[in-house]
């Protein structure tokens, strides 16, 4: 296990500021434009990004390709010069356009792992990890270099390969070299840009757990970047969900998955039934192609407005047919198709000519053509704004997320990924 040596390391790595309640990293109104605005329109890579990371927390920037994750991370690292905004690190301003402050990258107390690892092929594992101590701004005496490098290599269980040249390492081992190099400085902040994307699926799963355990044991505040929602959910204390350079939602993995606040969040964090809806006068009941449905009243949309009801296939309950009690939002539908996936049964349920995606208990005995009752618990029917409300010409129900969208009898077709 990589974490066995972590306590020893932690004793030296952490500073007297450990009990400080202030956030270790504060990003305020950060913007980054590329290109010359006077010659055509600039690329707005990030636009008014705000977030904080508490000391010792693991925060993930999550979003599709091109949404500004790496640019944000590079601005924090000092590798990109933001167009405007402010970045505070451990109580010190490291960037402020208003105050004219830019602390250079090598003076910020952080470690970074790049997607490509960026380790030198002509150097041994030891020399790669030693590089920041030998060539960086905070050089240390050679006896100290040896101790620190071996300590960092032990953390990632590569001490036995210290003298091997880096091209003769597996992908996972190279990833560990990059991690050891980022940790050798005993940074307060660790920045990881898609460090697992070059690894095979099995190794990625192992490294997810190991990296989280390691940084937690070391008490290092971490900002992680990924476009993989499962990776983000399994590793993070908090997720910042981004789209087109802006933050769409912040919250714990549970909050973001269970309570998406937009169609984008519902889509990006897994599959959802998206049901066009017209809210009633107090915003608690919605007219939908499935009939009137009670919805979760915790939303900010105006009464009588057009909206989308979001309900995840796994949030829909298939009650015992023997039980008579009728709950609110009970619907009858015919099973059009049924896929037995082991952990769940995926059902396309036809209701009023529209399709509702349901994930059911695999132990239920269900078959195609059967008419079943399903319950959409009102608290799980979330109301989000419908960005297409004005140009929608017909009521249509779509299932979005992970590239699947149902299309039957007038239902919408949307391939989102
Ligand atoms: N040097 C540059 N010059 C011009 N545009 C750039 C530059 N670097 C990034 N961009 C643009 O800024 C936007 C954000 O890029 P960024 O690399 O931050 O995205 P990302 O979320 O990390 O994407 P990915 O998941 O593909 O790595 C993109 O539209 C990108 O094309
Ligand atoms: Mg990137």
C-alpha cells in the first residue's frame, strides 16, 4: 500500500498552519482570455471562476473537453497568466491583477502532475524525482536530497526502482514517478491534471483509491482535474462542475449527482429522464406528457413556467404488484424493452406514447410486453430550467446522458455524447 509511510512523511510535511480554518486556496473571479481581443474575438477559456478549497480537502474540477479545467489549474500553478481575478494560497495573494501581484510558479508552494507526466526519459527514477530539489528555487544539500527522494519513492512504492531509467517503466510506474516528484517538495497544495487517463481501467481504479488515501493521510490539499464523472465522484470531497469556462454547480458528489441544478448537470453526471413540464401556480405540480406529476418544490423557477422534470432511472420505484397502496406519481406503463445487466434491469417503459427509462431490481420477474406500475417519488422529481422551452414545438420526452436517448412515438432524439 502506498500509504504505509505516509504518517512519517506527514510529520515533516505539514506546517504550523495546520489548524488554520481559512481555505488553503481561494480563487476569485478568475478570467483567462487567449488571443488578442483587438484582432477578432478572443477565446474565453475561463470566465468568472470562483471557488475555495479547505485545508486538507480533495476538490475536483470536472467537465467536458475544452471547458477550462487545465487553464484553471495552470493559472493556480502560475503556468498561465490570468487575464483578471485573484488567487490566494495559504493566506498569501499569489495573483491579483488589481494589485499587480504575480508570484512566479517556482515560488508557489505546490506540486503538480501533468496528464503527460512530463518525466525526463534520459534520467533515472531517482534523478527525475530529485529534479525539483537539485534544480528548483529551493535547492537542498545533497544528503538531504537523497533522504527526501527515497522517502517520496517509498510513499509511491518505487524505492526498489530508483536507479532504473524512466522509459523502462510501465505507465502506472511512470505515473507514480510523477506523483513522487510532485510530493518531494512536501507541498501544501497538489495539482493533478488528469493523471490517470493514460492508465488501463483496472490500474486506474486502483490508483484512484491509492491517490486519495495518500493525499488524505499526508493532509495535502488537492485540486484534481478530470472529465470522468465516476472518477470525480469516487475521489472528491467536493466537485466543481464546469461548462464553457463557467462553473455550473459546486457541491459534494452526492449533492451534484442527486440534485443536479441544470439539464447540463443532470446529463453530465449520468443518465436522467428529462420530462418537459409546465408548472402550476405554486410550482409543486407539473403537467407533463405522462400526466400531472408532483415535483420536488425546492426550486427557484417561477410558478406557471416551462421547465424540465429530471428523474434518474434508478430513482424510479417498481412497487410490489401485490401491494394495493397507491402512492402519488404512480404510472402504468408497458415494458417495451428490457435488458438484464446483472446489477440492474434496464427497462424502456412506454407510457402515453412516450418512453420512461427505469432501472429495476434484477430479482423482480419482469418481461417485455408486461404492464407494470411505477412510482416517481415526488422528492426525486427535480425541477430545472428548460433551456429549449421557447423553441420546443412538441412535447417530447428524452433520456439523456452517456449518449443514450430514447426515440419512440414522437419522443425526442438527442445524442448528447
Ligand atoms: N494557448 C491557447 N490558445 C488559445 N486557446 C486556448 C489555449 N489553451 C487553451 N485554449 C482554449 O481554451 C479552452 C479551455 O481549454 P482547457 O485546456 O482549459 O480545457 P480542458 O477543460 O482542460 O479540456 P481537456 O479535457 O480537453 O483537457 C478551450 O477552448 C481551448 O481551446
Ligand atoms: Mg485539460
